């Protein structure tokens, strides 16, 4: 054989089993929602145990097993976030915030497409829903919209408050030709059965299908019974017979609405520790994504922080951010089925 020559001994058997790239590390209070801890370096996941042998005096080893089954997660954490420290070191340390003076926002223009969420520009420092939300059709309001009738409010995972058009609830979807309008009383009356949805005072209803144009469009409810809806806007007397659609909500698809609200930024964030002696249980999730976005997930069912905060500040001319080494120790979760008490791996990458 010539010096330096070689023979390829095998070939890749399963290319999708080659794991490439890093992981996203998330932590959660035990049974709670996961938080992405952000930039990480050198993440590791190491399972270990202590071997146990049952020996006899005259027949060798009778049985072999393990004890102290555990998993250790290590890495260098770069985004040293006070809130995340409070989660990771829960039971030992506590994260808290100090609110600043509330700020009022007036007439922030928000475009509501389809039923998609549109977030406000500003958020509360504690990631809660902003206060005193008022949504109108214009800066000088003609219609002030009603929450959970015209629009819904959601607080997103990043702490931003967002709104969306409420999905339209049908007022009457059965006897759609049985609705008459009376101009004098400004009433819409159902002559058969009862409304599928009886609106509340102040709700907005969008009517369509009437021959008289003034009976269509957005109407504001001033009174309602099982069969009669009274509105604030003018209407025209019209007999039943037309096929009518009637839905809760008065915001059209693609409309620009104007929001007033109050948000409270933070003056500071604080992490305090010392004096507590028990750790709180956590859950750890490590996720690797391939180029197609498919996941390899390692989920540790019950873990505890394994070491304290250790910060080594770099020199001023070192442009690398300061790392915070972090270690979690996963232990058996006895509330789970035997054989599934430490961690599991879920693979959606190698599925062909």
C-alpha cells in the first residue's frame, strides 16, 4: 500500500441524521410557558448515571443497573436578562421591576387586515396589557368601537399589546328573510323565532341586503330583546322579505382605526438574591432546526439551576460580549411514567 493512501470504509447511511448547527435554549417554570434565553455559545447536553452491580459470594454478578440517572445542560449565555435570571434562579433569586410614569398615546393609526393581529407601537415594561384602550374610526371619532364586539385584544409573547378585528358573530343566520325595519322606532324586528345572537347595548351590527340603503351598514344598538333590536342611527321603514346578513362588529377589512391607550415603561429592573435555600423546578427545551425548519428537540422534564452567576468582565478593547456560564441539572420527575421521567428527544428531521 502506498504511503498516505486510504480506502473509504463506508458511506453515509442516513444523511438526515447528521445534526448541523446550534440549538435554541428555552427555560420555563415547571409546568409554565417557555422563554427563549437568546444568544448562546457552547451548549451541551450530557446524560450520566452511576453503575450498580449486585454481586454474590460464589456466582459472580447477579444483576447490573444504574442509579443517580441525570442530565446536565451547560452553555454560555450572552443575553443577561434580569427577567430570565428570575426564571432560571427561581427560588433562590427574584426579578422585579420599578415602573416609570405612565405615558398616554393618542390617535395611533392601526391598520386591521383580515383578522390578523396588529400590535401597538409601545408596550408596558412588565409585558402586561396596556391600559385605557379606546379604538375609534377616526382621530375625531364618529364611531367608538367596542371591545370583543368590533375588535379583540391580545398580549403577545414579546409583551406588545395587539388588536385584531373580531371574527364576525352572526346575529341571525336562519330566518334571514324575516327581518323588517321600522323608521319611527329605529327597530329591526324578527318575525319568526329569536335572534341567534342577541347583542348588548352599545354593540355594533353590520347589516347588508336591505333594499333601502339606509338600513344597511354599521348600526349601534341602544336596546335589544330576543326579537327586536333598536339602533341609534336613522333607518327607513322596510317590510321583511329580503335576504339579510347581520353580523356583530363594525370594522371593515383593511380599515385604519385610531387607538388611544396608556403604557407604563420601566424605570429599572432588579435581581436580588441571598437568604433563600430552596430551588424551584424548571423545564428545559433545546431545539435544533435544519435548513427546512424541521426540529430536533430535547426536552428535560424537571431540572434545577446547577451553579450560581459567574461573570468575568472582558477588557474594554475586547469587542466580545461578556458571557454568563449557565448550568442546569435534570433529575427524574417521579410524577411521570417510568421510562419517561428524565428527558425525551423528538425528531422531525429524520422522518423519511
